[in-house]
């Protein structure tokens, strides 16, 4: 039996101990510019830290270095793990950038992290860009939990990266502890984590602008351990359909109201067979209706609705209020929605409970 491409890619990555996924330049540019276009001063005068990175190869470092002046940055800091500290090792070779530098050390390059900084026009060509990056070996291996990187975290204003999938919870807590602005890539299922959902409910974190068509493509050192249709040998990219940006930076798409039909029109014209001609089912254990598709939310219903977690990609905080989740009492301190949700005796999948902030007629 063939594995499901949509469900097995992250599992394959976990089984292979692979946390090495490199983000495409155009995806970083599309995402970052959404915040810049919404607020031209969002990055101005700020120190940006790119931890969990690989500065010599990373497109995060390249993008922010090349757009240093355009974004008005004060300082760019990028750090990497030492090769010997990575869970997956695939024949590390230092780049010519490092080897040709006088400070290159064959031993340090394996066991020490590296730090790249950008603050000035080192080359003297009249602009600050990638050619002005300065680097050195770190004292430790570059792990974000080290005192060395914690100090950099405390210095930074904004933290941006694609952290290891296996460490997402811990990495997010590391940022929240320091009360920093952030932009992170993570699995959409992280929405259901007890460490994550309360931040979303309290409007301290939300989904970013998003990948094109909801599909994310990454380069990876592992290319032979994925389900059919996940790895494209022509492009060398691995496809993920359940990866999103998490952030506390505002962007315009977050304030676009979701266009909706009334309940009556949904029952008559909705494209989903579960709704058309049938209407909405009520939960057995809540005074709420089940809405299995985001585009089926009725505009004129003023009660509580259970919606899939993908709703958050369309969530406008001025249009809707998030009430709770059915994924456990840790996510719902009031104990109203946190103990599962049932329709006709069957437990529904991952649900977020919402209501309109005002009835839309």
C-alpha cells in the first residue's frame, strides 16, 4: 500500500531524524514583504536574529542581508549549529567562504557554531548587503538554548527562522519567555498544542500571510525517504501541505473579512454535500453547531460554531472571536469545549470554537 503523501511527509522526516529543511528565497520574500507593505516601519531600527540557521547557505540570511537598507535594519545576526551537534549528519563540507578565510579552523568548524553579523558597509562600496557580512566561531555549538544564543535573543527585537520541527514547542516557549516579536515556520498541527493554542486564543500569536496555495516547498539533505509525490527530483524540493508561518507581527491579510453566505443560502447553494439541502448539525454536548468547512460559516448565526483548525488561515479578529478548542482542558481553561466534541455520538476531528463578534446581515 502506498503511503499518503499528504499525511506521511512530516512522519517520514521525524523517522529519519531530519530537521534540515531549507526555505526558498521567494517564500521568505513573499512573507516578509507582507509585513513591510502593511507597516513600512515594522523592521526599521530593529535588530533581527536568525537562529537555528545555516548562514552560509540559508536564504533567510541572504534575504535580510540583501534587503538590509530597504527594511531599515539596525543589525542582522545569524547563527548556526555546529555540524557535530546536528541530529542528522550528511557529510558536512565547509564552504569556500569559510575555508578561504584566515580564521578557518578545521577542528572548530565541526564542533563550534558560527555567528554572522551585519551592521556596516565593510566593503566600502557604498551599500550594506551580503558582501558585508562578518563572521566568527562561537564559544559553544550554537544551540539556541545555550547562554551564548540566549544573550543574542535578549539583544534582538525580532526573531525569524524555520526552527527544527522536533523542537517547535520548546523553541516557541524560548521566544515567548523573552517577550519578543517573531516569525516562525511550523506544522499547522502545532495549533492544537497546549503550549500554542492559548497564545492564539488570547491574540498573542496568529498565522502569517502564508505560502502560495497553501503549499510549502523546501530543499532537504534527505531526498529518498518520502512518500510518492512529496519529493520532486526535477526541482530537488520536498512538498508540505500542512506548514504555515506563525507570528505576532501584523499583516494586511489578517484584516480581510471572510465573505460568507447566510444560513439559508448555505443550505440552498453550498457546494459541500454535507451542508447543501441538509443544514447544520448540533453537537451532542455543546450548544453549538458543527461547521465542517470554513467557507460554510453562516453569516447570520449568532451562536457558537465548531470549525476546522484551517479556519485560522482566514481568521479576522475583528470579525470573529475564538472561544476554545476541543483538544483538551489545557487549551480551554473554562472547561467548556476542552473535553472533546460529538455529533450523533461520533467524536469530531480537531475543532476550534468561534462566534461572530457581531451578526453580519
